[in-house]
């Protein structure tokens, strides 16, 4: 058992620069102090910054042994593959980490602690296997309770999977916190949970309890915050994950939504399936606002664009164009900061009459004691 | 272990006439030959028919012992409570049944086979604990594959929970089978699974795999059927279960939908929560058709009304009025038969060009060898 705080080796073998390494990238961006090394032999010798644009000097190495030399004392599986299975070639790496006394943290649907071989090894070596996606035992049933909290609740939604919902959530949190606003994040995915330190992987919850679990998380977060930012999941147009998105929407009962989209993406991320075109963003907004209204009306108040595939000028132009198209502030929070979206959240909170402390100019920066 | 076919004692203590005894009522209506007795001491001495309008002379008794005298050799928990927990007073009854050598079948979210006390007793006595809601180990990811089957796929949807989706599915199946149509049912709830003999309780599946599981079930059913009827779950306007409904809709990719509604109901069934008004049926249809179109367009082609709270004349008037309001055939399948809906399904299949064998008048009644 690790008695010192974990310093992770992020396992991303062969996939560090692919889009499914989002757990690795999320940790590097928001919790770099917890990361000692990235394991991907195809990029060994480079830094995280060189590979994915964040993480600074964190080295990319080839083996658990090299990660240990770089200071790692725990292994974190840094991918979130569709289906959530352990890539079979990684089994040997997990065994190696256990043998070195590393705790192992994973966000897979396939729970490592339930794997007979790995669980036996972990028991023998006295290390922990932590499956952050394991759902809680509670079985709450939603009933619109989240619509009644005093806090102003904002949900990030997406035009697809992996479209920046988690990143947007944390970037807006940072911008609001910098203004002294009492803000809380409800993390609903494995990476968000690792960054935030708590939360539930909502996509692993039995379907009947997705909304109820989201509701509980919002109620808890609202106890000590004026703005609650809920990390969204999936997309209403995604054939595989739309149910997760709707359950989360109706459980969290947000007062407003921020729409996240990767500029340049034209097809839904569907794994091996035939291509499905991404709907126009106006349709994505229309669907989300219609679906919200089935339980509690909520509007899209801002757009968060991932412009990482565009040059600097094209990125600015895309934000301007999307802002005009949808009539709300649009920005790339990583590239241009989340100030505009933080202001949109505060303005919407003020219009709603909720979270008056957070929203009023006088209250800003003064915290609870104002 | 029961080596003869099961004859169930349906446990519904104190709740046989309440709406959450739907598993008991479903078995009595569609599998009466499998039922020896109903256990509900508050109605002991009456027949099932007298209590719930189906099940004929099946006796209602007070104890497992009396059910055994009536021929029962297995216990089936006949309720589907919100949250899916074992009512604590029923524990003693389950113990009694195990002691008598009964297999125990349950559709709860709380799996009886995982209950340490009951599992130990069952092991000692050599009886089986069968949790029909336990999800399969597979983790399929949906990808619109169900939209490509040759069969014509119809999903029952509802204005609420417990609004007749399962009943409608089986009544339309019966009417189509009587015409010689090759029809298959995809059961997605605990009662439907017990009646159909197979299926998956879709609301207990981890949320990420709801659509994928529904897709798999449709693909399998379509292999040997021209019409596939998918039992719906929940309702898109229901704050607790909308995610289940949408995942099932996008996984099953139906070509058409039948809208189920209980006449006279004005509020969603929300357990202990504050009342939420039921939306107008035209809104329910609009939401379902809009949501279907996010992945694959489908229209509502018929309405199935539960008019059990109305007199005979009012029931007929309600069907006529709903038919006019929505512009599609409307009927109470239990009261008036499912012929009209079966015809609507066949006509829609013909219009679609799918399932030509089922839809063509020449093909009807001739089966596969035609």
C-alpha cells in the first residue's frame, strides 16, 4: 500500500497521442504534480509537453522500471477505450507494476480488482487495485430534486464523445474560482473523478439509477457552492451513449448548458462502426434544449470549442463564427481562456435570480463571508 | 433443484391489487399455466380473476405452505417496486420457500443470490436463486446496426412507467402470430423476460451498454422473424427513467412506435416525490419522434390505451377520441383486442418495403414456407 501521496506512471502504451488517451492528458493538464512519467515506448525520450501540449517536462518512458526511476509509485491506466476493456498487451505491464509494489488505478468498465489473476497478485504484494468506474452501491431514483437547489447548476453537453466537456468544466471552474466565486464541480467520468478527487462514473451505473445518482451528486455539491458545474457525458445524437446523456441531463436538472464541440470533426466517434455524420451545432443545441424541457427547461448559454486542429487565426475565426451562428459567447477555453464562459455563467445566474451572491458584481471575490 | 417445470407461487403480499404487482399480473395473464397460487394474505380465499381480472381460478393464499398445497414448487417475487429492493417483511417468506425446496425467482435490482443469508440457505438446501434482472457480462456498444435488419422493428413507448408497454407488446404479438406472421418479442423488463422466456432487464445494464444490449437483442430476434416487437421501458418525460427509454430507442432503432398510455392518469408515477403532471399525448409523441430522428426517424403508428379505470362506453369513447387526436388507430388491446394495432404494424411494414413477406396479404398466414 502506498503510504505517500501517489505519483503516477500514466500507462498509454502506443496511444499517448491518440484521442482515447484522455485520462492521461486530463491528469497532465490538471494534476501534473501527481504525474512522474508517461509510459509509451513509441514516444520514449520526449516530454509530455512535446507530445500532447501539456504536462511540461514530465518524461515519456518505455517501462514501469523507468517510470519508477522517474519517481512513480503508482500506475494509472491512462486510456478510456470504447467498451472499457483492458488492452491485453497491458496485462504484463500491470503485473510488473504490482510486482514493484505500485497501487494500480483504472477507469475501465472491466474492473481490475475483479480480474482473478491481477487481484491475486495484488493481494500477495499488498497493493491496492482502485477501479474508479465501479458504481456506488446506492440505488437513488431521481425526482427533479436538483431543480430546487439554491445554486445555479450548469451542465456541459457535447456534439459527440470526447468533445471537451471535462476540459470545459475544469476551465470554467478555474475562471470562476479566480473571481472568488464559490464553485463546485460534479465529476461524472473516470478522468474527471481522478482530477476532482471524487465523483461517480455515471456511464457505469445501472441505467435505472443514472439520473438519481446525478441528482445526488448535484445536491451534495450545491450544499457548499453557488455555482455547480456538472461534467457532461456522451451526446444526445450518439447512438451508443445518448441514454447516458439524457439520464444525466434529467438527473442534474441544470439551469443552463454549455455546448462543447471539436472544430473540424465531421463524424461521430463510433469505434469500428460505419461513419455517422455529426449533426449541425444548431441541431445539437435544439435537441438539448428540447430534451431539457421535457423535465426542466434550460438554455445553451455558451459554446466551448476545441480548436486544437486549427491554426491561431482559424481558431479565432471559428470562435467568432460559432458565436454568431448560435448567438452566445464561443471560445476555446484551453487556447483563449474561459473568461467569456465564466461571465456567461454569472450573467445567466443573475438573470435566473439564483445564486445571487455569485452573480452580483458586489458579491464577486468576497466569498461566503460577504 | 426443481427438475419438473416450475409452478410458481407469486409473492405479492399486501400488494396484489396495487400497480406495482405487474410481474404477478403479467404472469397470470400470459403464463397462467405456470402459476399455482398467489400469496397475499389480504386477499386470501379469493381467485386471481376476482382480484385483478385475469388468472382464472388461481387461488390467492396466505402462506408458502398453502401455495405448496395448491401445487407450487417455486417462488416468484411478483412485484417490481421503484428502486428494486426486497421488501424486508418478505425475507421470512423467501426463507420459508427455500426451506421447502422451492427455487426462488426475482426481478429485483437487489440480487437475491448476492444476499449472504439467502444465498447460504439456498446453497444448503440445493435450490436455485434466479435473478432475472442480473445484466449479462457482455459490453456491446451500439452502432445503428439494428436499423439495417430485414425485419420490421416496432418499439412500444409510454407516456409513463407502467403504462402498458409490456402488455401491448404481447397482445400485438398474439394478434400477429394468429395471422401466421413470423413475429418475435424482445423482452426488456423482468416480467417480459419471465413471460417470453428470454431477454435482458435493460434498466439494470450499466448505462454505457443499454443501447448496445438492445441492439444485440434486436439483431438476434430479427434472424428468425419478419416483425420484431421490442418491449419499451420508462418514458422520455420521466425524470428518473428517461435515459433508459432513450438508450433503448437508439439501440433498437425501430422503424415504428406504438404509444402506450393509461387513460385517466394525470401525473407521472414518481414514488414519494412531488407530483409531476403527465404531458399531453401529442407532446409525448412529438418527443419520441424527435428523439428517434436524432439517430433513425420513426413514427408513432398506433396508440394502446389502458382503459381499465373507465366503464365500457367511456373506454370506447376514449379510444375513438385518442384515435382522432393523434390520427392513428387507438385501442385497448386487453379490452378490445389488438387487431387494429396488428393491422397498423403490417401496413407500416408494407409502406416501408421491409418485411415484405409479413406485410403482403399473400404472405399472411403462410409462414416461412410460403
